[in-house]
């Protein structure tokens, strides 16, 4: 079932909203009448996977330059999140991914994963002014100092604050979602000041989008559909097979003879094709070079609708014409 990507600035209230959304959808699932699909609900976040916020800290005082450029710890964290989402995402599972999700390329990757499974994805952006989010982080820093602990375990801050340099860096790197991008659409927004009624309204809209009766049917990219290896299927397979057949026939026909013509079947049962051989013997290596050159020129035909006998005839006709032009230049 769908993937709900929660995104926003650090300490903007994402985890609070994600928990509210989880509770809301849980109630909607429980209220479904008998006979309807009972969805499973999952909440995935850094906290549920025990990923420390330290992995996002690229401050110069924390890491050497080469380590910061490689950004290995953050990549490992995203890989763990991606693996967790991929394990549970299915037509019967609703996944709420709570996190920064601040890189548009990362959101695109998640969008593609959902699309490949023919399930929708939506983005929930938690809006909060930068100054307000920074104030919240500073308050958590002070609270941590007062408590004398590395983290704060109350509901307002599951893992405590971000280090100031880390917080500033994450805000600078944040790529805000854009509803014009297909991977950020449909885009829903909640702001810090929104009350419970407004939150429930947005959550209901999300539910209707992902599980309502009028939800959109998701289709995978057509170019990603695997073609068969029969004559009506894979263009590259047909291209390779038919050109190889022509090279084989020409090589067998020549024997000890030089020049002359060779008649070849078109492949569609209508007429023949004629190859005019040059006045010298054409060896197999030379024929294979011509074949490879022809393949290189025609690989762009992947996905063309000319398949079956029509594709075979066009390919054979094109390759014979290519060979005749090449042999003519050798005269």
C-alpha cells in the first residue's frame, strides 16, 4: 500500500505529526467494514531504527574533510531506512516514513520504489519558520545541559537536540518539496500552528488519496516492462538474432568463391533481399565489424512498436542495405 514521506526542517515537529498521523490512520483502519482489505500500518524513523542524529553531523570540528565529503555515515543511515521501507512496502501495507527526507533525490528514489510496486506515494511537509525551529532546538540544548544527559527522553524530543553546527548545516541543505515535481506530488502541508481539527482534515485527505474509493491507480513506467525473447518481443534480441543470421548466411555462401550476389529471405514471407558482394572475399571478421557498427547505429530502437514479422523484415532490409553500401565503397 502507499508510502507517506514526512519531511521538514529539523526540530519542526515532524515526529509529533507523524505520531498523530499514525494514530489517525490506525483508527481509520480499525473502522473499516468487514470484507474490505485490512491494511497493515508501519511507522519507520531514525528512532525506530536506533539511528543517532550524530550521523548527519558534518561539522568541520567533528569530521575531517575527506570524511565529510564522502558522507558515509549519512549514506549508511539512508540505506538502513530504505531497506526498512522496502521490506514492508506492499499493496497491503501503509508506511509512514518519518525523518528529515530533505534531499529531493532521496524522495525521488522512494517515489520510484513505490511506483515499481504499483502503490502511491504522498509527501507530508511540516511547515515551521526557521527561527521557531531554531528556538526549539536551543531550548532542547538548554534542557539537556540542565539534565546533564546526552539526550532527552520525553515526548517533545525523542533523541534530544541537534548540535548547533549540525542543525545549521541541515537547514542549509534542506531541499523543499515542490508539488510541480511528480515525486513530491500529491503534497500535503501542516504548519506548526495548525490545530487538531486542521490536522485531522489533512489526515483525512491523505487517507482518501491513498486508500479511498477514488484513489488513483498507479502504473509502472512502460519502458520498465520486460519484453519477451520471442519474435514479438525484445527489439534488441531480434536485432542481434537477425543480423547474426545474415552474417552466417553470407559467410557460408562465399566458400572459395569471390563476388556475386546472395539472396536472403526478408523474414515476412514476401520477396527476397539481395546482397551484392564485392570483387574480393569478405571474411567473417570483416562481416562481424559491419554487424557491430550496424548494431551501434540501431540500438536506439529499444521500445519501438514495430515487432514481430514487421520488425524482422525492417531489420533485415536495413542491414542488407547497410552492407551493400559498405561493399560498394570497397569497389
